């Protein structure tokens, strides 16, 4: 029995018709760069909003700005996930 459709043949066909994306190192680098730019833009926008809030004459603005900063810093913390978390563990982490 002659095997015509090897895994490589199927893979190449799927890439050619667009079922699978072709990922070259350049594509990956470009995608990473685009994501970094989006993240940088979002961070700049958020920082600008926080500066505007804290610059208001209303004393609650500074409190709100500090709360937002604290929240964003908490988002950067790594959550240890060595064990499977149950509902109570998840609630405690949040």
C-alpha cells in the first residue's frame, strides 16, 4: 500500500489553504512587538487617567488614584499554583 498523505503533506496543505497559520520567527517577533506596543499604549493611557484623577482638587481623587495603583500592582503578583485550587482557595486569593 502506497501512502500518499504523510503528516508533512497534510501539514503543508493546511498551511497553504490557511487552516494553520505559518509561523516563522519573523511572524512571531512581529506579533510579540505588536502586543508590546498595545500593552505600552494601554499602560500609558491608564497612567494618564490616574494622573488626571490624582490632580483633581477633590481629595477623593487621590484616594481613588491610590486604590487603582494598588489594584494594578496586585495584578502583577504571581499566584502560586503548585496544587489544584479549590473554590475557597480561589476566593482567598482574589
